[in-house]
């Protein structure tokens, strides 16, 4: 019998797991995919929003501001990449200037600090590659960029170190209410628990509706993105948004914490909760739109495109807290933007709710700090050579685009909640994320996975499930 | 700090030939840095034959061709370091490299020969819509898995792009028991050598559809199929021509990109058409004493020409070392211009005083030309018209320039190479 089962190992589920591990709790995270960070958390804008978008009084506004304020400290405590690079909402038409003011006023109401509306001259000086037509901008210096994989993995690892279990490839089929709690039926057996946290992303409505009469409805809202190579990473220094529209914050242009440039997202409501395919018309729209805010984007430097699904709930706000008609069933549903920014705050708040309800004692052995995978490239030459003497694998480069060594890949595999697939290695080390998109390093990374996990090559996957990389050996049908 | 006269970055066909040539010119202090665990580069996975027809007048496999040069490098006692990644080269030719035995270390070189080769253009660079499942490989990655590791990457295959590696892999996958259903090529002509179309597709009954591309990839976990459509003259898919082809694998052979991250880092000027360095008659870049050859300079289709070009780079680097400060001040320099269907030329500049008696100028054309002429202009004077039955973007062309001829035009500023149609 668990005290708490968290459904979903995205950034929200992992943040809740980590905050919950501050208490003495027997808890488990169930994830239908093979790793953490496999859904919306891996395919988003990677922005820590300042907090002027959400309407005052909404949970989105509240948790965005709290999350934004926590982000820097959490990123240090858990050692994941975060840069407070500031954001600009750019305005191109005289008649739209009041909208900029409206955003500013909303930001003030929400409690965003240090915002300014700046004029043409200053904004172009700040960002020389802004489109010529930009007249003014709302500048929010508290906005930042974050590595969404790094953040989710950091939360998961720290949760695991503090005693939270993780079960992958475990999909929830049904939830039954019982006297003392719940029974969760999954593809890997039953789990009994006193409390449930529903952090199931685009599936959070389905999970909620298994136990509650007050139905939720989530629409997957797909967003397509393009990622450009490092050579384009300095095209803008700040995150550049257009004025927001009906479907969200619009198509942004932003640097990433790893020095790439990201363009996106578009916004299309879809039926299928697995529809993470990129569409030509969306890419065309995206590449056209970005030109309205930023000029001369080196489109030829695109190294990949991808799509993510926002979990848009009909109420247009986060659904947070205990369901009215299901005791100890806690929702973290409808977590779309600013969900990544809000995750640290949602984690803390949700853990408190659960603690109150279950009366969990404080965990005296809680370890608040986590150190990320060592990045030898950040070491001075002597230190790096000392490291290579101790573990020569740090001296062998496997991913030549991102200069990732065998030692780092081995670390990624053997960490708590370690990598078990090519994508798992990629999200933890960036091996395969560069300009050749794993053309050179994937066979070598596969060898390392095979060796370190003791898995036969035929069983290795790109990202779990049926995503096997090879189908057999030569002439095996002859 | 280690110090060498010539350091060669890359131990593939270009690096090997450059090293041998430099040593034969009398330079003792030569070092090859190779990131893989053997010399030979990509040739090691090219187990098909057809290499060496020009160089050795016989048909060799890739590993055999490489072995000839590796043997030569060993006979000459040239030093090399394997499993060694070059991390950075400064504009002062200080090389930072790393391997597991020595860790991170630096080497000072008097001359550097860039021979890093190229990489394959990935799916992402094409912006092909659809899912991102397992089963999408660049042709070279699949080639490595099949030929080096003995694994079968897929059983039902569609190949996008008709570059040479894609064509070779169509045959290779067929021989390993896979069914290659189609090769789709965006352009109205193939990007590969004619002989590969005949020997790798026609001989095995594999269809090649020109002016076709993949417009969607189906399958969330592993590829389930692709949608192929015909494209118009602007390379846009034509509605109504879509065809779904079930398959578990999509191979991409959609172009090669010279790997010039190190070159850019040391301030070498680049030619946007080739994505390789701009070089002069000595295959020297704008950074003095830094030479380039092989696929890092421009993508070749025959390794024989890589070897030839690399030998020239090695010789020129040796001369640079020998002459040192005594090297003649650069006299007037002639610019080569690519026009009328010629996409680029290597080299781009010629210092007449430094050129050999005969200089090979290599280039590619931008379209298929039948019965046309390669015309060479010295300023406004047409000095040569050479008829070619067929020229295609997939086949590199060359002309020879005679030093003597250039010297007859002392005021020569520009040599233009262009394709002209019929008429004598």
C-alpha cells in the first residue's frame, strides 16, 4: 500500500514527487512511457515566463509568478540550466500599442517585477535583429529560459534519491475507489494507494474522469517548432514574442540554454492525444510568422522540427487540488503554458496539500541538493585531465557535434532514474542532439547502452515501446 | 607542447594521401590526428567495389583502397594518433586535441591540412513533416550498422534522395534480405553517379522516381509508412499525386555537408555554395599555412579525385614549410568566377607564380546539360571550349589550366568558367 501514487512523470509529476519526498512517504510515480519527460515536458518552448500573460486571479497567474520567482534558486539547488535572459513582446502597429499597455497593466496586477515598455530606438539597440517594423516592446527582465529535460530529470533524480519509486512502461487503465483509498489497474499490475496525484498531461481528463463525476475535458493543442544549430544561437539574446492572440502567446523566437535558437509554437487543436507529428502547413506558417518579429533568421540552419501537445482544459486554467467528489485524489490537470514555469510552485503547493490530508511527518533525511551529470567541457584543462586519468572514458568523444564523451553517456545510464534508450541518453547528455542529429554517434551510443545495460542490441530502442532501432542481424531471413 | 611541421586533421582518404605526399616531399615532421579507432575514414564501411579505377587502374573495395594508403603511410613511418578528437584549432595553428591516454593536449603546427571530411544532411534539415519514430536513418548510418556491425536496420525500405550512398545502400539492403520499395528523388535528375543507378537500382529492379519526395512520415514508435508525392518545378508537392507506401525504414541520402566547424573556429573563410573553405591554387585557405582537401573542401563523388587533390595539398604544405618566410610575396592574383550553370570552382584564386605547370580546377554544374560546352574565359576572351556529351550535378567536372597559358596574359584579372549551349 502506497501513501501516494503520482500518475505521470512529466515536469509537474516529477516536481510534485520531489517536494513530496520532503516528507516521510511511501510513494511511486507511474509513467506509461519508458522514461521521465516523454510528453509535453519534452516538447515546449523551454521558457520561464515572467507572468504577465495570464489573467489576474487565475491559477495560471498565481503559479506562474511563484514559479518564476523560485526558478533561479531551484535551478541552483538541483543543478539544471536556467538563464534569466529577459523577454520582449514586440508591437508592430500603432493601433496595437494599447495592447502592450494592457499586458503591462496585467503584469503589474499579477505582481511581475521590473517590466518596462520601451520605444523603437531602445528595443532595436537591445536586439539588432528585430524586424524593422517593430515600434515598441514590453520588456520583462525576469523572464528566463530553462532546459525542460534537465529540469524534469533533475526533479526526478532528486525525488528518487529521496526515496520516491519510479515505474516506467506502466500505463493506467482504470482507477477504483475503495474504503481506504484507491486501486490503480495498470499494464503492469495493480497499485494500492491512499492518495493519487493526477499529473497525466493530455490524459489527465481521462484519469480524473475515472473517479470524479465532475468531468474534465482536455483538448490536445499541438504546437510545431523548429530548432536551429548553435551557429544561429545568438541571433537574439532575449525571448521575442509577438502580441498574444486567441490561441496563446504566439510564435516566439528564443535562444536556448544550450545555445540553439528555437522558433515556435503554432497552435492547432487536435483529437488524437498522440498526434505529435509536424505538419507542413504549420511549418510554413511558423517560418512566415517568425519573420514578423525577427529578421534574417538563418532558416538553413534548422537541424530539427518537432511538435508538442499542450493539455488545454475547457476552463482555460490549471485544475489544481483535491477533486470535490474524490477524497485524496489530487489533480494537477490542464497544465499548459505557463506549466513549465509553474512546476516548482505547483510541486510545493501540491505536496503541502497532500501532507495536510495524509498527515505525513517530515523526512529528516531529505537531501535538497542534486548535482547534475558532470560536464567535463566546463573544467579547466588540468582538472579535466585528472578526470580522464581516473576514468579514461571522459577522454573519448562520442557525439562530435556536441562534444559529449563516453564517460558522460555512461553517467547518464547509471544515474538514479537513468537513461535506457537513445532519446534518454540524448535528453540527459545532448549526445545526438546536434547538427548531424545522431548520424555519427547513434551506433556508438547503442554499443554503450548494450554494454552498460547488458541488453541485446535488438532490444535497444530510440524511445521505448516498439521504437526498436534495428530489426535483426544480416541475412537472418536466409 | 608538442610541435610538428605539418599536422593533418583526419585520417581518411584525404588525410592519408596528404600525409604521404608531404613526407615524399621531404617533410619529416608530420602527424595525422584521427578520431576513429582505425585509419581509412568512411572507406572502411564502403565495402562495395569501384574504388581506384583512376588511381590504380583496378577495381578495389573501400577498405582495400584505404589499405593501400595506410600501408604507404606506415612504410613512410608517418606518425598518427587514433581515437583522438581535435577540439579546437587556433588561428595561430595551435591544435587542442583529446584522447583517453593523453587527455586534453596541445600541438603547435607550422602548417595544418584540414581533411575532416563531411557529414550527412539529417532529416531535420529537410523539415520533412510527420512523426519522429525509430527507423529513420541517414544512409551512411545504415551503412555502418550493416557493414561494420552486422545489423539489419529494416526490412521494408524507402529511400529518399538518390545520392551515391543511398543508391549503394539500396543494393546493400536488398542483398541482406530487405525489400527496397522505392528511391524517391526531389530533383528531376539523380544526385548520384550514373553507374550507381545502373548497378544498384536497375540491376535489382528498384524503382527510382524523379521529382518525388516524402511529404509525411507515419508511425509514432517505429516507421509504419511514408507518403510520397510528385513535385512541380518549384519542388512543391502536387496535390493528388500522394501515395502511401508502407515500410519500416526510411533511409535519407539527401546531401553531404563538409564538416568545417574547426575551420570556422580558426577564422577560415567559407564558400557558401560548397560549405567548404575558399582556397587558392595551393589549396591554401585565407589563414596562411592552413590547407584543405577532400570532402571538407567540397564534396567529391570519386575517392580517386580526393586522393589526387589531397596529394596536391600535401605537396603544397611541404613547399610552404620549405620556403617558410622566403616564400614569394603574393603577386597579383587571378579570381576564378563560376557562371552560366557552373556552381563554384575549387580553387577560387590563383597566384600564377605559385601554380604548377598544370592546375586542375574542379567544379559542379547546377543542372543536366547535354551536348554543351565548358567555356573558359580569360577576362573577356574565350580561350577554350570543351564539348561534353552530358554533364550532371551528381558528377564533378574538371578542367586543366596551363601555367604557360596564364603567363601569356600578364594583366589577367579573372578567369570565368561557364556552360554554353551548342554551336561550334
